[in-house]
C-alpha cells in the first residue's frame, strides 16, 4: 500500500532524505572511518568460513560471535547517524561497548567462553560492566589498567545516557527554544548538537572495534595463518591511525569540552 504523500510517515521520509545529504557531508570523515571499521572487521571475520564447532575452542567461538554482532551494530550506528538519529546510534553503541569488553575479558580463557555459552539467566548480563572492562584491559596488557578502566567506564556511562533516556542528554536533542517558544523535535536531526553526538559515537564505535580486533589477534594467533596475520596487523594499525586522525579533526572543529562538568 503506497504512503499518503501528506502522512506524517511520508513527511518524515522526505525529511530523512534531506538530512541524509547534510549528514553525509558533515560526517564525511566519520562515515569513511565507519566504512574502514566495517571492512577491517569483515576481513578478520571472513578468515573463518563455516566450520565444525569442534574445530574451535570455546573462547574463539564466543569472541567471533561477539565480533560479528559488533559489526552489525557498528553498521547500524553508521546508518542511523547518516539519517539524523544520533541518540539511537549511541544507544546501539552502548550495547556494542558491552560486547567489545565481554570479548576482551574472555580473551583465550576457554572456561569463561564455556561460561558464556552455558549462561542461562535471562535477567542478568554476562558480568558486571566495570569488572568486564578491567579484565579486558588486563588481557590487553595495558600498563595503566586503573585509569583506562575509569575512562572507559565513563564512556560507557555517556553512551548509556542515550540508552536510558537521561534527561540531561534528552533535553539537548528533543527541545528547541526559539522566540521564547519551546517546541519538540521529531524525526531526523541535522543540528550541530546532532552532528557532534553522531561524530563522537562513530569515533567510539571504531575505538571499540579496534580494541576487540587487537584482543582477538593477540589471544587467538593460532587460528590465523602467518600470511593472513601480517595483513591483519597492517589493517588494525591502519584503523588505529584513521581513528587518531578523525578524532583529532573532530576536536579541532568542535572541541572536547565535557557538556556535564563535575557530574561524573
């Protein structure tokens, strides 16, 4: 059944098409980063075609499943950002954060992998977030685990502002005040606030992918042939370089001032 050209849904669709063009221009560097992130993840995942479960350790199986889920989430966040839905993109990447550090915390530990596979409580996630982050950084052999854990937990909390509809962030993206009038915004948003949030979200999506891929490379070397391993290392290094360039350009343009100083 065709859409009524005057229906709200039809008007939203037209607005999305307009916003898509604006966001693709304003987010050009971040969309390129998103594409590189997905291509890098696909290269690693596609090194492992369909195989028998017995050919994999439990930890390898779980980490590949989580990498695959992350890839879908990061693509979704890119699409949502391009269409002008940065709050929804951040919500998706909050879940991606959990998956990335679950993969990192499991590493090559087959007991933890088996625990993930046999997890049977629908009410509880796999581990407490701060503990999972800490274990992930320990498995990466980071020299400053405590400070990295606290910084990463802050990032997770910021992403969860969108996920849990925290009033502080929701007011920034739902209300417009013009001529002493308050109005609600509905549908896609291409304001500067939306661009800043979309940029930040895609930067962190790439950062999570980089960490998860680095952890997979370090923990599951035996699964990767020497020839492929050299290419994997090169692609991960290229992704890291692109993240640094994109973040630097974003800070130069929009700054990196905490919008909620003293609240953390």
